[in-house]
C-alpha cells in the first residue's frame, strides 16, 4: 500500500513541475519601453592619430668640412635665418683670399695690356721678378727646414702646411711677375685685350663662388620651425650628401588619423573635431577636417584623414599621439531612441515593438549614432520601442513594465 502511495505522489509532483514550467515559459517578460522623440543627436568618430608637419626638411651643408660648432639643441624653436651649425672656415677663407688676389692681379694685367708698357714699368716688372725670386728661394729653404723638423716631430702638421702654402704663393707671384714682364714687352693686340678680359671675368666668378662657399660654412634655418633632430657632432667630418639637422615648420602642422573606410562618405572637409592628448586628458583642443585621403590601406580597411588644429600645446611636436573626436553628423531635431533600443541581425538594423503581447521586429535605418541616442529613419514619432532589445528574442511574449521611459 505504501508503494502505491509513493507512486501517486510522484505523479503529482511531476505534474506540478510541468505546470509551473509551463506557467513560467508562457508568462510574458516585462520590458521597459521608450518613446520615439525628437532629440539632438551628435555622432562622433573617435580615432587615434599623430601630429605631422608636412613641411619638414633635412638640412645639410653645400661644402665638405669639419663641424666646428652646433649652435642649437633638439626641440628648440628657431626663426628663419637662425645659424644652426658652423664648419671650420680656415680653408674657405684662404680660398677667398686667393681668389681676391687673382682678381686684383688680372685687373692690373688688363689695364697694362690696354695701355701698353712704359720703360719705367718694364724696369719695375723686372725688379718684381727679382724680388719674388728671392722670396721664392727663401720660402723653399724654409719648407725644406720645416719638412725636416716635421719628421723629427718638432713642428706640427699645420706649420708644415703653412710652409707649403707660402712656397705656392711665392711661386705664383714669381710666375705672375715673369708673365707680366713678357706681356709688357709685347704690343697690346685686340685678341690679347679680349683674352685678359675673359680671364678677369672668370676670376670674378671664381671669387663669387669662393665667397658663397665661405657663407655655406654656416648652416642657417631656411624657415622658422622646431629642431627635431641633430645628426652630427662637433669635430665630425661632413659632406654635402649628409643630412645634419631636421627642422619642421610648426605653423602648418596637422593631425593625421586613420578611420574605417565605411565612414568615407560621411567625412568631409570643414567638419569640427576635438583633440585630446593622453598625457593631458583634462584639456581639449579644437580642430577641423582639412581633407580626407588620399591615403588608403585596403588590407586594413582604413582611410587617412588630415585635421587642421586651431591650437596645440606649446610643447607639442611631430609624432606625438593624439585622440581625434571627429563630429561626422549633428542632427538638431531628429527622431531618436535610446542606444540600447537598437539591435542588429543578419537582416539589418531593427527595433522591437510590443504588439499583442509579443516582441515584433521593425526594420529601421540609422541616421546618426550618438552617445546615448540614435537617430532613425522609417519610424514615427511617439512609437514605443523596447529597451535592451538585444536581450529580447523576436516573437517572445512581453509586457510593458510599469516604469517605462518617457
């Protein structure tokens, strides 16, 4: 008898569980709803970018030489024309002096050829030859002595070079004096005058080149900007092919960022943006979209955007990371719903309506996505939609909760 009782009680328990389960599954889920209403919706695309200076130059010298002095430091602001670096100038100065001497000599030569010689000039020219010959002999003896002393490590290489230079200069003066005397003894022919003029013109060109080379021993800023890098040291031998100092024009810097290429049609020049530097999140800087593209990375699905900042921190420099909040849409009176009321499935974007106690799918098009509200198309003002739509199954039994949103 007891076994039969247990069997009956078991049947009753199973039936009770089934009834409770059916009641639980069949009872509608309470959902909060919100009314479609007019709202201002601002959609912002947040991208991480970096500061770039489109006008950046790697500067070098036009003549080879040894760096004597670096006049600036990295991250220093400089004005146009500021001296940045100086090379040793001794060789360049000597070249100018030699070129000036040659111009003076050829100018005198031209005058002599044009007027013809006098007996006094011939005697003077011969006297100069004798004088310069004596100077040359003296310079050569001095060079021999200096070479011997150099081998014995008594004099420096610079002193040896000076002795060689003195011999070259004395020999040049001697040869010039002999040539002058030879020309004086000839009658001035038209072709001689023309040739002298040509030599003088070439000497003037050489002098101008030597002066330019001397000026090029000082590297100056071609424009005002920020010194980004110094790629040399004092005492280093440099050539015209080397980049010595990099400078950036900070007056025309921009922020370059990459955005999803799906936003290509929604981005346009003139759109406002807000820049936030990770190191100073409490401070913001306004900017404007300058241009979209042409940079594109199909493998990553992104496109480049260039922004013109209205201002930047005083210590900003190219390469610095910055977050760019680009305003891609601003709708002042759009029909909108809370962001959690919009869901998406393979068929597209939708909201849920409560119809006859069931969650019904309603396809919509999104106009703009704000932080808390989404602007929609294909829906009427006043329509109530289910919040937290992603948590509700289409066709599920639902009932509006007592505390629905306005």
